[in-house]
C-alpha cells in the first residue's frame, strides 16, 4: 500500500508533519472534521505544502519521524527544494 508523508502549514504559520494513505481525506479531516489532529484543529485552515510518496506505512512513519526531528529552517528548505523540483516557485 502506497503512503504519503506530508507537511501542512497552519494558519499561524506553524508546520505539522504527518503520514497517511489518503492525502485528500486527511486534508479534509485537518480542515473540517472532528477527526483531524488536535494540533491542526486549533490552527485552521491548513494548507498542504509538501508531500513525499513511500512504498509502505512503516517507511512513511520512519520518514515522518526523520522530518519531525528537523529544525523549522530545514523543513522550510525541504519544502522549497520540493517546490523548485516540481516547477513551482
């Protein structure tokens, strides 16, 4: 099962890192459902700023933990590099 590690930017500009097997559903949960993470519920709306595909849930969880350990500056750099690679500026 393919999974995704993602970063969302909250309305207060903080970053939240998570993983899921359905990004669209998870974004709906973060922005409009009672099932979203408490952290994002009180910082809505959130915007997806980064995503990375992993082959397994275990791999996604490992990568999520790696990203969570990064400083904010390094997370922002990861987001920026990803956007440049995608052709966005």
